[in-house]
C-alpha cells in the first residue's frame, strides 16, 4: 500500500510538471513534431495576397481595424473587456465592411473566446492579424538587436502567441501582456503575424555598427541577400525560428511580417532631410527572402500616419505628386512609393496613439519650426552672423514666425537659460561657460565635414540626429 501511494504521488507530480512545461513554458514541441505535414491557407503571389476561404487560394484584400484592450474608466492593462463586449464589437466591425482585426499584443483570454464563438460556423468570419509587441525598455534602452532580451524576448513572446492562438497555452500575470487560459483554437482565422514595433532608429544603427561582420543568414525558411544589414540579419534569424516553431509543433504556417515605419523606411534621402528628420537608419524587408519551404508567405508592414512622415514637402519625388482630386498629396505619394518599392504585398496601419507619443511628436514639430524660424530670422536681419537672440524683440519675432506662444519659458530657451538641454532633434540649447549665450548649432544646409550620423547614433548616450 505504501509503495502504491508513493508511485501515485510520483506519477501525479510528473504529470503536473509535464502539464506546466507544456502549457506554461511551451516545451514538448519537438516530441510531437508535425514538420512533415505542414499546411497553410495563406500565400503571396508578387504583390497579391492569397487566402483560402474554403474554395482554394484566391486574392484577398485586407480591410482591417486595429483593436486594443482599452475601455473607458479602466487602464488597458486591466483587460477589463469581456466576451460580450468583444462580440458586439465584432458585429459592428463587420457591419462597417471590415474583414480583419489587427491586435498589437496578446490580449486577455476573453478576446480569443469571443473570436472563436463569433467565427465558429460563421460563413463570413473575421480574420485576425496578430502582433507581437516589443516592450518599451528593450526598444528604448542600451540593447542592440541581438541582445537576449531583445531578439530572444521577441522570439519567446511570439511562441507564446502561437501557442495561444492554437488554444495550447496558459499565461500567468506579467509574462507577455494578456493573461489567462487560452483554450480556444482560433488559428483557422489567423492570417499571420506582425513581429515587433516601430524600430527605434538609434537601435538599428547601433546594431549595424556593433556587428559589422554579422551579415548574412541562410535558414530553412528565410535567408538574406548580400545587401542585408546586421539588423535585418537579426530579423531573418528571428523569422526563421518563428516559422520553424509553428511548423514543428502545429504543422501550420501563415503570413509573416516585421513592423516598420517611416523613420526606418528603405528609401534614400538628401543629406538635409537625413540630418533634420533623424533619417540615419533603415530596415528593408526586401533583403529577407522566403525559401520554397516557407509556404505561408511574407508581406511588408508599415505604420504610416497622415501627419508623419512630415518631410514629404522637402523631398522632390514626393512634393509634386497630385492625387485623383488634383491636389498635391505627399501622403498618397509616400504610400505609392512604398508599394512600388516592394515586390511583396504592403499592409499599412494607422495605429492608436498614446497621449505621451502625441505630445512628443508635437514637441518635435514645434522645435523644428522654431529652428527654421531662427535661421530665417538670422538671414533676414543679420546675414553676416548667427544672432544669439538676446534681444526680446528678436525672441518674439522667431517664436511668432514659428507659431509658438511667446511665453517666458520659450524665450529663456531661445536665450540659452536652460543649461545643457537638447531636444529630440539633436539641437542643443543652453548656457556656455561664464554665462555666454549658446546658440542653435545646426544650420541648413548641413555644412561640409559634419559628423557622420551613424557615429552619433552609435554613441548611446547621445541622442541621434
């Protein structure tokens, strides 16, 4: 009897440990590999996206809606939305003509339960494009792209998302984003994944400079071209691992994309635009190529805003383009340039904004207007020298031309009373030694012999210009 009790306890403990490793840690995929029987319901053909909706692969146009976890009166991280709310939203989203939902990170389990219930036995289901979020600390800290808490965290979080959409994961508080028991298999309606966020240009440049010889990757599912940068090589390694994991564990593949935005777009700009608009790094997914074994396909994903990029009027190829109404439309021109650049489908998102990011973008625009007005003021009034703007009349003239309210704080900043300050554009305001006034350092056009922007970005303590 004693031996029976001991054996029962041991078996129960082993079963409990196995369940924890499988459902919480994602172990065991290689033990039940389905790599030899991989299927997919998505594909790409040139710039065309194909989806099998039951009658074979046919052209599919994504008409999507971004969906977050926020609810009035609650923080987004409360995950206060319940299944009934999601079901009501799904019906409203489909009524407006959309066919796809995009989420940025793993949501609470109520979302997946609602999506399963809504799509099950529905002849016209809502499809899902699932994002994998990179936490802010990794994205804006000292890390490079190959850091274990950067590339490694993206990989582990993507595996958690893959397990969750297949209904094979339990997530405790604080692991990724959402928490709960993910028991509903919504994978038949998941078109693909968008991995990452808006890559910080300084992180991209820092990675490229730190690993100049780490170029090139050739995996089973993805490989890089000769033009690939180290950061793009990191993305290829990450993507190959993601496709491999879902192929082995679930025998499925689907679309894959890496997030991007105008600050790291693949275009080449004039030196003035590069210098004034932080254009010193780029990520081009054309340098990442899928092999024949990657059947799900790839697409290019961009966050593009009607107000950003805000340098279109300074780019000759964009500033003169007119739309169907006959009006100059740099936003339309930029989107068209993205589509023409890529040989794969391009998906554009207009993501939700946090108030803090909106405020930061506002400060950047204001700073640029002030600098431009400062330079123009100097050309008009003191062409032989750059005015230090000590006179109150000069300060007010510059602020008025820039459309900035002429308050004491703004005037003090122009005079240099705030020591050591540097705005997001990399222009320094502050006091020099012995109280002499320091002026705005940057001019247009960029003078010969200016420091290389990539070197400035590589010095991690110095804001990139």
